């Protein structure tokens, strides 16, 4: 998905969340912010930790991080 979005929006700077390329599910064209599936992010984190640790890590280190106007959008699609 991410590769297709980069191709379609060539020349547009898209802010990516490191390590979560496979969790991209779309883009908000109004703000040009990538949209990530929280469920997919948690699954990625669970490769190295248990579910509770993954949820804690995501909540504290990923979801709560503000990195400017192009901070990604987190879709709480649950798991």
C-alpha cells in the first residue's frame, strides 16, 4: 500500500512511522497524512513482545508522539 501511495503522490512529502510500513491503510488527502491501522501496528510489535507490552509501547511511544503537522493518523480498527 505504501509503495502505491508514494507513487501516486510523487513529489509530496509523506511522513512515515518507522517500522510500520505494512500497517499503512491509506491517506487523508485533505491533510496529506498517512493513515495507519492500529491493529496492524500491534501485530507488528507483537513479533518482539507480548500483547500487553505491544499495547503499552504503541500507546506511549507511537500514538502519543506528535511530529508536526504531518503526524500520521491512527485508525483504531481494533484487533
